[in-house]
C-alpha cells in the first residue's frame, strides 16, 4: 500500500467520522444554546440544569439517527473492504 493510498484511506475515515458525529454535535450545541438562553433569562445558574437535558437530547438524537448511522457506516465498511487488492 502506497503512502498516497494510506493518506486517502485516513481522509475518508476522518470524513466519515465527521459525518457521523456532526448531527449529534449540532443537537448538543442547539440544546445547550437554548438552555443557556433560558438560564440567562431566569438567572438560574445550576450546572445540572444544563447538563441533563443536553445528555438526554443527544441520547434521543442518537437513537433516532442510529439507523442512518449504521447504514452509512455499513456502506463505508463494504466500500473499504472491497477496495483492498491482494498483493502477490
């Protein structure tokens, strides 16, 4: 395997990790922003008030997005394994 192939494989792997992680990060960011706005408006600065809903939202998003994530990861794995050539 040449250096260019290894770099391309790593690029594709990191890109797939980004695609799979981005929706969960977006959900966590949006929920955190909304909770911070509510905390500023109500002057409640409790740490658990921001952590628990964010974790719950990410868990729900992960459960809802799981079929899509498994499908994308499965397609990536099949493409990855079918791209290997036997070296003689």
